[in-house]
C-alpha cells in the first residue's frame, strides 16, 4: 500500500474527482486579467480584522505579515463577496507609526479566503518592528515582530518559545496569554497540531460555552472539506489569547498530523479510505493551513503537496532547520500504536522525512557555521520505553517506529561536525528533557545533542505534574532528565556558551485565568551537550 501511495502523482490526483480539481485549480495567485473588480472598501459595514494579525518566518531583512479579512468569521464567505479587497499595510520602528520603514498595498483574494501574506522587505536586521493593516476606514490591531540578525553577525543572545498542540475544546489558551507577555522573544516555534480535526460541539467542550457564546452547529463535524478546515481556523483565530500571542511575537510554524487527520502518513490516512480520496482531503487541509499561517510564497501548496521544510538563519548563533515529518513518511509499522519492535520496524529503507528532505538536512548541516543547530520538528526523537522491564513496546508514530531513519539523522549530524544539536519537539502533551545518546542502552555513552519537548497549550485538559506513567518512564529511560504532565510552553535562551530551557506550566486550562510558573530550568553547554538542572 505504501508503494502504491508513493506512486500517486499530481496528474492522477487531478483525475480522481471534480472536487480535487476544484481545490487544486487556484494554487497560484489569481489571474488579474480574469479577476472580479475590487470591492469598494466603503462597502464594508463591519470590522474585517476579527481574526487579528500575525507575522512569521523572520529573515535579517524581511518578515511575513499576515491577516485574513472576516467581518463574519463563521460565514462560509466570511461575510465578503467574491471580489478582491485592497489592503494597505505599514511597518514602523515605533508603535505610534511615526517612523514608518516600509508601506504598500496588496490584494486579499477570495480564492484564498481573503487571506493576506505580505513579505515586507528592505528591513534592518535584529530590529523590533510594529505593523498594521488598513481597509477603508478600518484599521487592524497593531502587531509586533522582529527580524533575525544579519548573516555572519555574532548576536549576544536569542530567545525562542516552543509551543504545540492546542485543541480548542479541551481547554483555554491560558498559556498563550502568558506567552504574549514574555519579553525579548525572537520567535515562537510552533511544533504542530495548531488545529484539531475532531468535531467541536456548541459548548466548545471543556470551555462550556452557553447562550450567545454557543458555537455554530457547522463546527460539530470532523474537518474534511476546504470549507470545514477554513471554518475551524476561524474558530481558533478568534481566541483572544492566541491573537495576543500572534500580535506579540513572530511565529515559525510547522504542522504535525491533526492539521489534516490523526496519525496520517504521507498519502495514507488513519481510517483506510483510498489514498486518492485522502489526497483530496490533504489538499484542502494544506490549502487552509497556508491561508491561515504567516508563511512565505515558497510554502504555497500545489494540490496535495507543499514544501514546508525550510531553513532560517539567526546570524552565527543559530541555524533553524524546520522539518516536516508527516508528508513524506512511510506508514507506521505494525498497525501503529505502541508495539514491541520487529524486523519490519527496523527495515533500513523506512523513512520519516523522505530521501529529499534527509539530503537537504544533511547538506545544511555540512554548510552550517552556527554555534547552535536547532531542529524544530514534530514527534519524539529520543528512545522512549514505557515500562521498566522488557519486552519494551515503543511508539510506532514517533522516531522509535523509524529507528533506521533516526540513526541516519544522528549520523548526518555527527558526520557534519554538529557539536550543538538541539531537537525541538511537540506532539505528546507533556514536558520532556532528553539527552540524545550515542548508545541508548548505555547511559554513560556520549551525548550527541539534547531534545527539548514542550507540553501542549490545551490538548489533554489540565494534566498533572506527575502522570500515572511517571515512575515507569523516568525509571526506564535514564536519558530522560525531566518529565512534567502539565500544560504550558518552553522558553529557550541561547548565547555563545550555553542554552537555557525554562519549562513554563499552568495549573489548569479547563477554567480560565490560571497563573504561570517555571517548573524546571535546564542548561547545556556549547561543545559539551547534556542537560543539567540550573
């Protein structure tokens, strides 16, 4: 089945159904010669900026600015006719916009659900900016963003925040409210599961909405069509804490599985529908993802395909290699889940990233001159046993289910002379801190790097400091240096001599307004990888 799925090309995809062609036909920007006349901005009777603003993928001289026009977020057309809308934008050195650095205008096209992606260029490196949009008499909220250091620059320090897994109906986005108030964040690294495909009832599950706050019935179904995914993003973007975090810091995003469907693998769905049918769904999901994230034109999907893996440089201090471990992977072995590995699991040809992405990553490491090589990605890389005595089941969805691919990745880092490998992970709804060992069976073996795993923003509900499996995981995995099951995020600070990882947690997400605390802080020295409590 995997081989057949890999042979599906775009021509076959486009012949599956009319729906597939309808999604794929407009993957490029609309043809201005055939577009409808622009909408008169004076015709907008309500604020179109209900979903806030965002920025992303900072470079030393540019950054993406995003918004989506939606006077009626839960309407199929977002309350706008099928006409382009002229949007003006400006980016300034000061919040009062007295020192405007760049300004311009662009079209928000109906084919892209009136999303706006501006690649603001000609900016100064390592500089904080403020930005906003205008449509007619309406002005968006002001966002704050920051460019990366110049190539070759020796930045004194960098600060990143790690976030993941924000299922809307399982809790409030309290952690995002606190993250929005964190200072000097260069970028928020979103490690996947921005969206969940499951139905959301009128009460929004754990949020318990009633009366005028109750949600539309259209949300109470699994996302399958383009309309479904677009509606779900509208729900998420309306959250005030998420809007505040996007407005406060630039985001660097990658997806995991739930942006499409739980535990999908390449062209293979969870529920056994034909690959051709699933690729129609994947095309819809990828398109909606692009429409709702601050991504560059290079990430624009083409039918069911999109190149999300990419590289960002932060001077000489850090190189970020953002991975995609969903679109190109082989199917999970042994039917998925936690299984005792067999020869099938260990097959040397099995891949999580695909051959092209593996080569791209290895080539980038060979050329890297950064002190720290950061790898934002999705699923746990370190070996993770869930009981103290064998035989040991392992997660077939994580790198444990693709051990040959993991060894290729670690060997590529070693061969490239990467001394300070830092893998950044989401997915599992808990905080972990791992040393990455040369020999998983020998706790005294050399550390090849470290892995920092952030808990969820809300997925899984409140969680607990020590989940039921805490004794088993800490006892069976001596390279696991920290484990906490509460919700939150990680703040990562880098300088030329060490990294510092601060694990933030909130005690509850099923009721709003919880405070935040730092559950643990770990450091690792440059040139001597290995986590130790600060």
